[in-house]
C-alpha cells in the first residue's frame, strides 16, 4: 500500500515519492466517450475540448518529430497518471499528462523501432558516454510514471491542466473551454479558480463571455480564431446580425495579415531548404572522396541545416490568423460607420448634471420639460429621479430602489 492508501499492483515498482516504474501496457487512457449514464464532468485529456487541441494530438509532422526525438535522445520525462479503478475493478494508472508522448512510445513499440537505451550508458576510453540501441518494445517495456491520488474527475483535470498548460499550444481557448466544461458540471467558483490558478476577475470575465457571446463567436474564441480582447469587443455589439457581420469581416482582415506574415516566413523556409540541400551534397561529396574529417564537418553542417529547416517551418506554421481587437474595431467601422464597441460610462458629476438635475427641473415645472416640447406624469418622473440618484450613488440593487420608491408612495 502506497502513501495514498492504494494497494499497488505487483507489476508496478515504487521508486520514490510519487515516482513508479510501470509496465507500459499497464497504463490506461481515459475513454473519450463515457457511458450515457455517467453525469457531470468525466475526465479526458483537456486538449480534446477544442478542435485545435485534437489537431495537435493527431498532427503527423509533430508526431514524427517527437518519435524521432525519443528514438535518438530517449524518453526525457515521466508520464503523469492517477490511480483509477477499471471497469473490471482493477486499480491501474490512468494517463493524465503526456498523451502525445504515450502515442509516440506506443508507435515505436508497435514498429519495434531501434532506439537509444538510456539504461545502457557506459564510459568509453575518451571519457564519453556510449549507449546501446535496442528495439523499443524492449527498452520501453517499463516506463517511469508520476502517479497521484485524484479520486474525482475534476481533481484529475486539475492535474492534467497543470501538466498541459506549460506545453505545446495550450491556449486561452483551452482555458475558456475548460471553464465552460466545469460550469456545466456544477463546479463552484472556488473549485474552478483552484484548478485553473485564475483570479476572480478572470473568472467573472470568462463567465460573461460564455453567457453573452453567441455560439459562433464563442466557438471562434475557444478555437483561438479570435483573441480574448476581440471577443470582449464583439460581446459589446448587442445586435447578433451586426455582430456576425463584424466578426466575419474582422476574421477576413486577420486572414490577410496572417497570409502576409506567412509569405515572409516562407522565404526563410526556402533559404533554409537550399542550405540543407547544399549541406547534403557536401556530405555526399566527402563520402565519395573518403575524407573522414570532411565527412564529419559536412554532417555537422547538415545537422545545423536540418535544425534550421525545422525551426523556420515551425515559425511559418505558427503564423495562424488570430483576430485581434484592432481587426474588430476596423471591421465595425466598415459595417456600421462607427465603433459600436466604444461605450462611454458617465461618471457621477455627469449623471448629476444630465439626469438628476434635468429631471428635478421637469418635476419643479409640473412635468413640463425645459424645452416645453412635452409633458410627463410627475409620478413617472419621481421614479426616474430615484433611479438616477441611485445610479449616481453607486447602487447596484435596482430591486431595493424600486421597493423603496413603492413604499414611499
């Protein structure tokens, strides 16, 4: 039994603290589609809450890069798991963090790819470490795991969020999607802030976005097609049809900006590919001539060129269109002729001058406005004055103002 009171299966070896040596095929992955009778939040990889997150998990190029890195440099980090009971009543580690690495190792094992064996390290005559290379299904028969106690699915999400939030492409959209998911499951403000390490203002703003944005605008925010500030600006446009037109126009402007950035980076990619081709030719020439020193130098240049190609391709591909507030403001001016997101808030002196004093004048004048163009029932004016005074004094409880006015009549 470990420190969490779990009867650790015999196949798992406890090393230290939360660190265990686990048979790879003993690790379970949470079902993406829980049984219909299950209610509330059901744990799964938080990346799957967004289309972009799902794309990251399935991206073939990034998957190949990760597999090659594990093949050549070994698995650098332990998997993060929790103790969970299977449908058969077994206690086994359930994957909480590291699904991309888990997929990579699984593929290497299935293909029996020959990989670097970190456990075989030995010093050579030059004082350098050398490693054996063996099939991945042998090297990764057992893997290191950090296993924690997370009895509820929301506790598991807290672990997964902590592990994922510092890794690849875990974005503001994921944060909003997770907050939305937790709200659906009835999580309290305190629980959400605890899991996501966010403050009250962030949660209040996020709740407003989820509640006030239409479905398409909220989807764009979750999928990072628009940023948080642009989503707030769109939220201020109350007419849904106008908001949609503004959003689509702003997204189109963002697309143009991103295309221009990608074109600039494509030039860097082309130059890097040319360097790679030249370096590969140098390796071939040196190999043909049998010059060992030249081969070593050429291979070093080729490795540098390969790194440069990967870096520039990653930079180019990262230049995806994201609509910003400036795009929304520009689009709003095109669609409506002004900026509907620019709403001014009156301060107390202005409320006093333009509402309280003005209404008081009309009441003193027996319901006639100063311009003498209309007349209003004084009871209605008294009620309006009471509301204006309450707003000026900072009251946020309209019900109390109405109740007091009714009692005074």
